[in-house]
């Protein structure tokens, strides 16, 4: 299976243990024969989406930004399991995580159809059986309400990306095995 | 009463958010406000934050980006959280808008914004107004939006009087939460629904295949 990990940590010094946990998940999946692409957004040359629509009407499928976003888009094309790992800041996933979510758009087509009775875009690279996961990095301070709002929001994103399977998880440095099982058995 | 007006669109000055904010500003009469601030100029965020700390009330307008706020807007919220004490008890209001026509697309973001302002910032949230189908602002003259502009008058009044937005404001602006079966049917068979994208692509001097798969 092709796994894409987006690591949305915006301040490594505060998330050392969790960062290691993400790395070990990457490692473990690799050693079990899965192909993993891991994107630590903070360390990458990765710009914010500018909303220019070049990716839909000028250079379809390609972002105007000449940065490492291109590698990310290529990885998304074949993904089976797309996982966003994020601390919770101001009650939501970090701006680093959101940056990667926004840069997903070139992989959608501008064309709209009705999906689950709502308007949604067609996919540029249709593929069935995909999973979208949001893994919150848990330091004991995530309020239930924030977690619920983020999970609900990812349910919306899932509809927009036309992905039907989901993973919702709170990761502490001690429960990586549990998450690994969820990823593999999903 | 001093109001800070913040445009969260990555398209900054040429955005639909700017159009909407100009409708609002043109109705402000007794409120004192500075010029619109564009936080997608990320380097300016700290400076803008300092100005906001000195205001009594904040008004944000930004588009729906992959089901929530644009990342640049989220970064600004993170900065606000660090200076919570400077904002506590002040009023805050939001106008959010989406490319898709239905208001249900924005409801998850609305829920977040209410939680952020009330539970996290301990501010007084006057309301979150949702406008559906905002990409059409690029294509059609303002007159096409006269109904929405008209309903936004009550948002302007709330900001001026520092009172809550009317509870039914979003139903009034958007008419309803979801498309009706009939609207979905019309939508499915409407040959013009993709016109805007095809038209934009045709503006380039080279041929563009909108369904291209470059990777
Ligand atoms: C990266 C990106 C993501 C978007 N995601 C959504 C979305 O999830 N739902 C939606 O209804 N519209 C979405 N839109 C459409 C915008 O909300 C719409 O074009 C809006 O009018 C832009 O406003 P602005 O000019 O003020 O930036 C998205 C646009 C962009 C560029």
C-alpha cells in the first residue's frame, strides 16, 4: 500500500517525542513492505496556496509555485492511505498542516458533480478504496470539543476528496503500535 | 468603537473577500475603522496583530479553503491565541464564503470559529455569516447579488450596534442549507456549469486540457 504521511509539526522542540513516534511509524510501515512518503512541511520549501487557479485553468494539475509541493502532489496521485499528523493549536490542526491540505487542490478537477446530494469536484486521478486519516498529537491538552470539530471537519474533507474510509486517532509517544494496526487493517 | 477589518483571502486585494468587505464598509456609518488589512501577506501578520490588539472589535472575511480557513488565516488565529489577554471580552465577527453554493459546506468552519472565539479566545462572537457561491462574484456584476447585499445590511447593523447577528441570517442569505432535489437535477443537466473554467482556460494563447494528468 502507498502511504503518505504529512507531518504538520510547527515547532520540533515541543514535539520531540511525538516526532520520533511519527518517524518510527514511517520506519515500521516501510519494513513491512509498504511504500511511505513522509513530508515534514516545516523542513520543506513549501509555499502557501495563492488561490490563483493556474492549477485548474493554465497548467492543469500543476501548481504555479516552483517548490517541493510538486513531489507532494506526485505522491498524492497514487496514495492509498493519506495521513495528516498534527498538533492542535488554537483548537485546530496547525497552519503547517493546513498549508498541505490547501495544496491538494491541483489534484481535483474544476468540474463539479453531485456527490452524496452535495456539490463536489471530480478527481483528476480517480482511485477507489482510499483512506484519509487525521492523527492528533496528544499532549493531554486537546479539548474534547476541539477534537470533535477537527474530526467533523475531516469528514467534510473526505467528501471533497471522495475518500470513504477514515482514521481518527490521538497519538501519544506510547501508542504507536495501536495506530500501526489501524493503518494496516484499514 | 474602533473596528479592525481583516481580509484573510490568499488573493488579497483582488479577492472576492475584498468585494464583500467593500459592501460592508459602504454601510458603516458610526464605526471608526482603519483600512482593510491583508493577512495573506504573512510577513505583516505581527504588525497587523498589534493593530488589532488596540481595537474594540474585529471583523474577518475569508473564503472556504478545503473545508476550513486558508492556512494563512489559521496562522493568524495561532498568533491571536498567544495574546489572548489582549482580546478577551472584545467582540469578533466573521463573514465566510464558499465556491460551492450550499451553506452546509461552511457549517463545520462556522462551528470552529464559534469555538475559537468563545472557548479559546474568550471573546464575544457577534456571529458568523455564510455566503454560498462566492466565486460567481468574479463573473457577474454586483446587481446579481443584490439579495445577499440586502441581507448583509443586518450584519452591518449588528456590527454598528455591537449586537449579535440575527439567528436566521444564514438562511436569509443562502435561502437554505442544502440544494433541493430539483436544484440538484437542474445542476446535473445544466450545460453551462463548467463554462467559467473553460472560459478562463480559453484566455491563454495556448491550448489547455483541463483534464490533463501531468504526473
Ligand atoms: C485552494 C482552494 C481551496 C478551496 N476549497 C473550497 C472548498 O473546500 N469548498 C468551497 O466551497 N470552495 C472552495 N474554494 C473556493 C473559494 O472558496 C472561492 O473561490 C472563493 O470565492 C474565493 O474567495 P477569495 O477571492 O476571497 O479568495 C477553494 C479555493 C481554493 C483556491
